């Protein structure tokens, strides 16, 4: 809580409008046998780290009060039904769905039932994945953020022309969830292209041991980003882009703007079906076992386990019988079912 308080006040002083947290319960996200996951700070035993980050409802209620007392909007990402319920119970008015949960359809259905605003990140996703999520959440209260699920994300792969494309295709507010390290390039170009939400990792210091601290913006750089974004908001897009071309390579600016064709960036392709959700065994499943909510779950696969059946078929496979043994943690495939 002391760290949170420091982060909130530093974010406010740096010009943020909103602070976004994560409501983490390890069992809602990954399997205990997930192993180490490469993150900006190095290979990380993610399940064990997530367990240490778990907090209860009173913690988040206090966090929300502290955020609002600092004049900021409180926002948090749930990763399952338990964390979503906590946020609803403390009165959250906005729910942020992280890119790996874009296909967590039970979570999307739960959050949609609250009737609150929803922000969807769209990293490591196809156009069809985005459409399927919006079919659940609707477009009336939903915003979407273009994103590349890589840490750090290469600016030249961002293809920021997708921001106006998404706005035209889906008639929703659009923005950027930026995992690149430059405080100016992606945020300012996104603003010139019509982004109205910018999410950026934030840290008190790039030398501390937070999971993403090496790629996050410290208060000084966050303040620089805010100043440049506010200036871009009040300028014509052509003027903003021409100014950037005097500060950076014009070819780099054009690469970052991109073609506007929705396809996964090279930096995130290998994460598809691994950082997002699929059906996994929660225990060793013997031949003849019936699938239930107690022995299987929709989890992130990550690097060493195999992916399973898409979450779109979760309700269909519950009650089905296993025809061959499935090791604890592994993805449940169609070939495993009778």
C-alpha cells in the first residue's frame, strides 16, 4: 500500500488522468506448472510471483479511495470472475480487459453484466477476435486500445493507422496501450491519429524490481509524454507529424504509422494462443474423466505448456468425457475428447 500511494501521487504530479491497477489471483490467470516466463526483468516464476501479489477486497477499496482523493480516476484489470466481482463490489465504474483476456468469454460476459464502461486491449489478436469480444460487450460502453503484446514493443511495428481504422469499423472510442519505451513517439503519433486513451506502464524508477519496471516510464519521462500529448491534442495532425519528422527519422515515423492492415506484429506472433486463454487441465485427467468446472479452466498457456481448445467452446465441452490421459496443466485438445 505504501508503494501504491507513492505511485499514485507521482502519477498525479506527472499529469496522469487515471491510474490503472491489476487485481491478481494466480489461479485465475495461469497454472502452477506454467514455469518461468521471460519478462523485461528476466525469466520470472510467474505463478509464485502472482501469489505474492494477491490482496483482498479491503485493500482495493482503500486503493480506490486513495486514487480518487488524489484527483485521479481509479481503473483496474480483472483476470477472472473473482477479481471482477471485487471491482464491482467496490464501485469501479470502468473495467480494463487486458489483451490476453480478450478471449476470456466468461469474464467478458460477467463484466458486461455490470453495465459499466469497458476498455478492451487488442494485443496478439486478429480482427475476428476483436469482433467476437465486441459481440459480447457491445459497442455502446466499450472502448478499444490497439496494442502489441511484446515487452518492449518495437515502435516501428506499431501500425498506428489501426487506431482510426478501429474507430471507423466499430464506431467506438479508440486509443493505444503502448509497451514501447520512448515517451514521445507512439503516444504523440497516436494522438495525431485520433487516440483519446493512452495507457503506458509507470514506475517510480527503472532500476526497481517490478515485473515491467525496465520498460516503464519514470515520472520524468511520463511528464514529458503528457506535455507532448497535450500539445499534440491542440495542434493539427499534419503539423504534429511534420514536427516529429524533424526530431526523428521520417522513415521511422512512416513505419510507425504503418499500412492500417490488421495483422499481428512480428514481435507478438509467437505469443498467439499462448498469452491468451485456452482450456487447461487443473489436475491429471485420467481416461474416462468427465470435464467439469472443477477439473479444467480457461488459463493463459505461456511458454512450456501446450495450448488447448478455444474459450468459445468452453460451455460445449463441459460434461464431455476424456478418451486419453491428460497431464496436469496441459491444454485439453479436441483429440483428447470422446
